[in-house]
C-alpha cells in the first residue's frame, strides 16, 4: 500500500489530510478525510461515526497502511449510482445508433445485401473500394493545392 501524507491537527491530535479524489456534491469542494488506527477506531467508534455522518471520510489504518473507510450513506449512494449513470448513457447512445441503422434506406441496403449472390457482393465490394480510392486521391490533391476538404465536399454536394 502507498503511504498517505498526513497533517496532524494540533487541537485534537487527529491525523488529517485532504484528497482531490474525494466525492463531493459541491464541484470545487475538497473532501476532508481523517485517519485513525484500528485501535483508535474501536475505542472511539461513536465519534468516528458522527464525523462520517457529517461528510468526513474516515480512513482506518492498521500498521500504518489504509485498511478500511467509513463514509456517510449519502456518499455511499453516490458511489453506488455512478456505474448505473454510465450504463444509462451507453444505453442511450446504443439506442440512438440502432435507430439510425433502422432507417428505411439502411433496411433496404441490408435486405439487398442479404439477397445478393457472391458475384453481386464482389462487384459491390470493388465499387466501394474504387469509390474510397477516388475520394482518397481527391482529398490528397485538395491538400496539395491547399483547399479545405470540407469546402471541396460542400462543392461536390
């Protein structure tokens, strides 16, 4: 385990440090953390619990190595909900992509691809490769002449 830098609070004798990685509902607020040995935590659990309830992250160490953390239920629920929020975002992105793929034009294209025989698929692959090569050559020529690829694309459209 990595050593954690502590600053001793001269009034209470607690080892206190701050962490930029702390979770906070306030965007620019730095979460405060305090550290106790396992023995101190056992003997003063009520005080540690109150600190955690009020938003302080309580780190419990054993042999100078962090072993456990005591946090408020609000902080815990925030941590629990984070993966679900990411999953919801990915689900929305997937659904939007799937919807675009389900357009009538895309359906006709896929239906034609599944109906095509190997000779038709080969011709389509060669035509697509030629189209990409032509576009690539055109873009290279535009770059040499200093024309913007976007401007050229707009003129072609």
